[in-house]
C-alpha cells in the first residue's frame, strides 16, 4: 500500500489539516496538523492503518511478544496492530499481548500491571504520530525501565523525518513520512497574526492561558 492511499484516507475523513495555525503538545507551532481523533472516529480507516503497520511486521511476528500503544492515539492503534499480528502468528500460545503506556507526570509509565507484562519480553512500541520524538523516547525509556526489550517503534506518521538513530531504537516503521515543519513560537504565522486554531491541538489551552481575545504573538 502506498503513502498516497493512506493520505487519501486521511483527507477523506478530514484528518489532514493544512490551512491553520496549530499548537502541538510540545508548544511548537505549525501550519499542518494530522488529527488522529478523526482517524479514531472511522474504524475502517483505523483498521486499514493498523493492517498496513502489522503487515510490515508479519515476518517478525514471532519476534514480538507485547505491543505497547502509547498515549490516547497509540493505544487504540496498538491494540489493533496486536490483534492483527496474532492473526499472522496463527494460534500460537502465548499470544502477542497488547499493553499501554500512559502519561504519568512529565513522561510515560506502564500502569495497571503492564509493567510486569513487558518485563523480559520483546516489545513493539506503537505511537500514532512521531513528532519531535520526545514522547517516543519517553515511552521507550518507560518500557526499558520495566525490563522490556524494544525491538521497534511503529507509527502511522512521521511528521518531521525523525530517524531510528535519533530515537535510539533498532527500527522505526512509519506509513507516512511527511517531513512537515514546525516552529518555536512566535512563528511566522504568529508574526502575520494568523489566529491560533482552538478546535484541535493545544491552541485553546494557549489562548485561555493568555486570556480571551489575546493572540499569542501579542
Ligand atoms: Zn505561531
């Protein structure tokens, strides 16, 4: 499956926004946003994404024991990937498990007993979108701290060309390699006084912290 098929799917559900002034969790700004909530709202698209990701690890299914989905976007995707990898692996027992890494303070942690599930096991970490790489690094660190062996990271999209070496992992598999830009504020759109988008991303939080009607660049 080509990138264009996935891109078309994102465009069809309104998940690819290219005409705004968006704020990322890191605080950086961009004119482009991939809205994973739109992907979650369309299970068939989510299944297409998960199926393509899982197929890239089909030959390695025997080398994966736990799939750890990261944060809200990665947990749903990771669970789907784990389900499909089990299909590739047949009816092996023990089956490939699905765990999750959740936000815990400034980083991620494996709660609810998932720390024990990854201990001594081979782990595929699944995120929705690789952005600056900070979240991925934090999740990988959390898995390793629990004794897990991270064999790869899989993502629907790689926003800014982050590499496996930069993340300190053996393999990074992304369906979309977008190479989009983001900037530290104030960015060129701030300078042009383009209003921050508050419907998606963290623009609403920024606006409320500055007071209603005040632009961040003011
Ligand atoms: Zn800006």
